[in-house]
C-alpha cells in the first residue's frame, strides 16, 4: 500500500484534518445558529411584551374614555330627568292651586246658596203672613163697601140700577179714547196683512220669472296679435288713428298695455262699431284710410241690423204685440247701454216679465203691464243724444209714437217723479225696483245691502244691556239678545222701543223693520 504525501503530509492526514475542520465548523455553526435563535426569540418576546403592554395601555385609555362618556351621558340624563320632574311638579302644583281655587269657589257658592235658601224661607213665611193679613183685610173691605153702598143709596136717593147706569155712562165716555186706539191698531193690523199679501204676490211673481243678471263693462278693449300692430293702427303721421276716430266718434287709447288697444266713447253703439271695425282691420292686416272707411261703414250697417234684431227679439220674448219700428230699434239700442253695471235691455225685459206676472196675480192686463215694463227705460237709448232725463225723454217718445196712456204713466212715474195714476204704473215701479235691487244686479246694491244690515246690528249693540243682535229677513227684522243679569222682563219692552226710535232717527229704509228683544235665563248644573 502506497502512501501519497502532499506538501510533506500524507493524504490520510489531510482527510482527517478536513473532517475535523468540518466537524468544528458544524459545531460552531450549530452553536452560532442556537445563539442567533436565542437572540431572535428574546427580541420577539420583547416585541410581543411591548405589543401586549401597548394594547393594555390602549384598552385602559378606551376604558377611561368610555367611563367618562358614560358619566357625561348619565349627567345629561340626570339633568333632563330633574327638569322633567320639576315641570311635572309645577304642573301638579298648578293643578292643586286650581283645585283649591275651585274648592274655595264651590264653598263660597254653597254658603251663598244656603244664605239664599234661608232668605227665601224667611220671605215665604212673610208672604204667608201677608196673605193671611190680606184675606182678613179683604173681608173687612167687603163689609165696609156694603155699608158704604147702603149709605150712598140712602144719601143719593138712587137705586142700585140707576147708579149702575150713571157709572156705565161715565165708563163709556172714558173708553172712547181706548176704542179709537183699538180701531187704529186694527187698521194697522189690516195694513200689515195687506203688505204681507202683497209680498206673497211679489215673491210668487219673482219665482215664476227667474231672469239672468249680467254686468257690462263701460269700456271696450281690442286684443292685438303682436305689439307691432299698434304702429300700423297709428299709421304714418297718425293718419290711420285719426281716420278711425273721426269716422266712429270714439277715442283710441294706445299706451303701454301689451298687445291691447282701449276704446273710449260716451256712445255705446259707436264704441261697438269701432270695436268691430278695429277687430276686422287687425285680423285682415290692411290698415289705411280707404280700407278703414269701408270697414267702418260695413260694421255700422251690421250693428244697425243687430240692434233691430235685438229689439225684435225682446218684443217677441215679452209678447207685447205690434209696436212702432222706430221703438223696436230704440229697444235694441238698450243692449249697448248699462246702468250701474246692469245691462238696460236685460233689465227692461226682466221688469216687463215681473210686471206681467204681478198683473196676472191681481187680475190686471198682463200684456199692457209687460209693454209698459219693456218701455219704462226707453229714454236711456238716446239720453246721451237728447237733453233731459231719461224719464222726460221716454215720455216724449211714448207720446210721439202714440203709446197707450198706461205706458206713458208708467214711464213718467216709475222713479216717483210724478204720482202714478194707474195700477199698471204701480206694478211697473215695483217690478223695476225688484229687478234693480236684487243683490248682484247692480254694482252697488250688494254693498248697500250689507251696510244696512251692519247699521241695524250696530244700533242694537250700542244699547246698554244688549249681549248680541242679528239682522235677519234681508234687514226687515232685527233680533236682540239681552243679558238676563242686567235686564229684567219689563226692561225688554223699553229696550225694544229705544232700538225702534234709534232706527227711525238714524236709518232710511223701505217698508218696516221688526224689533224682537229676547231675554233668556238658563240654569246649568252638572251631576257627578
């Protein structure tokens, strides 16, 4: 066996050396790794302990914060509970005070009732004593009267029958005034019954005719499709507007009102002609003097035709028979006339129908009443063209066209300018008042009606002792309620007379106003 020597050392020696070095390296590495793991484990343990300590500190902090918040919330809830308790205590105290006050009031009331009961018992005893005394005195008076009667017979030398006759004559003389008063009262009662019957007749006539009520405007407005149309209406240097105004007799008001032109004129027929003409010109678009003259002339003819048709329709509707054509035209013109906002033609037709119904109820000429009612305001058709009131103009027109005397009398007297001479005139005046006075028919009727009711209640409420008052029956009656503690039964008569005198002195009203004074005592108690 050969031994290989390397660098002076045998090969076996080198192998052993390498093995020893490897063993030493492995042992050193093992111990080094053991030491490294020990250090790493120690470091991890320290870090975990630090994390646990931090977590415990954070938990302790959260705990303290939660405790603090809980304490604050408990404090707030305690304050709210204390406040609620204080409020409930104040309510309880207030209720106790009210109960104590009510108990005191009931005690006082009970004591007052006891005293009043004692007083009533004492008064009752006194009344019984007085009653007994009066009975004794009546017996004595009867005896004395018999003695005096006997003495009078002896002194006067008259028998009982003769003395009775003398007394009766004296009583009759004294009763004459009372009899005259009684007759007067009966006459007033009869007049009141007649008024009641008249009201029933009027109500029946109104129910049989229920005409519509319409208000008319006093100016006319024409709508324009575009604002530029105003310049075309005015024309170059204003020639178009001057032509329209000169041909129609109506003023055109062109201001800042958007897309509208206002027509103003005293004559409603002219205003209607101008309105129709302007509407045609605006819709056609051709606006120049020649065209304006053509359109105005055509509209004038159309309006005249409409006026005649309206007049013929009114005559046919009222059934008054044959009438002069000129009057038919004037009746149609009333359609373009208003009075306090009320269309005069519709008012005239309504007056005619109501007058006819009234005439039929009392047996008068129904056709004549309708004729007079339709023509009673005929003067208003031309009162802006002829001087004088519409009554005077209407009488002249009726005489001119040979209307019956009943119609002329109705026209002349329907505003009480003259006294009526026929029953027809009275019926027309009543129908005219009914048509004009119903609420809503004229622009100021409802306002005056309301003011009259307010005045009645104000007068009644101004009397001492009056609790409240109510105007009813359209102002024909006022009911007054008085305080029973201040006013006794006898004083109600005085209050009724006082209110009646105040109304007569301060108000102007048609017909009569009934004053009713009411005194009512109510006793209320509660069973518990």
